């Protein structure tokens, strides 16, 4: 697994989990979906992603998107 796939999988899990939590637990969990979306848009423009930094420190091999 590369850094790119790890970040995308993590983002997908966060979005799905927050959507489910907003349905079954409390509607305010949708804010986590919004934060994840804003972070993905921000990362597409700047190339900076906090999750990528964490995965790099965990030793995930680099990919092409987050150098």
C-alpha cells in the first residue's frame, strides 16, 4: 500500500463512518463529513494533508500525490 491509497482509504472510511453516525447517532456527526471534504479540497490545492504526515511517520511507503 502506498501513501496515496492509505490517505484515500482513510478519507473514505471517515466519510462513511460520519455519514452512518449522523444517521444512527446524532445529525451533528455530518460536520465530520464536511471537515473531511474541506480537507480533501484543501489538499488538492496545496498538497498538504495531515493524514499523509501521520502515515509517513508510520512508515507507509511514498506514492505520487503526497511527496
